[in-house]
C-alpha cells in the first residue's frame, strides 16, 4: 500500500536534515495519513478513505466530502477521488431531472 492521500494524491517528499555542522543527510518526509470514514450525503453511503490530516481539515472546512469534491477540479484530485466525484455528479443529475 503506497503512502499517498486518496483524495489529493499527496505523497512522500524528499529533502535534507541539516545538522549544526551544516552536514546534509537525505531524509524522506512522509504524509500524515489517517484512515477515516467519511459520509457522502448525496450518495447516502460511508466511504472509507486514507487521507492526510490537512486534507481532512479542508474537507471539514468546505462543509463535507461532497462539497469538497464538487468544489475542486478533477485535475487536482487523485484518480479515486475523481471517480467518486463523477459518481456524485451523476447522482445529482438524476435527482435534478426526476
């Protein structure tokens, strides 16, 4: 299982740990991933995702998973989240026409 956020696609980054003597040591910075169950009001289901803590705060700030996904372009979302967004859009289109 890769260490990657399933909503934003944020993965590990690389950099240097710099000591007092200014010696650079390569280091890998891992994202703060959390296993969460988010509720989709439009789909009416719980969705289990592995997201970063920052993404979780953004989802809460935007008013839930549905609002977050609909407010962001598919290019900025991970493939799993883009698929979920398309499902939400389809369901919205069906409810509006009915």
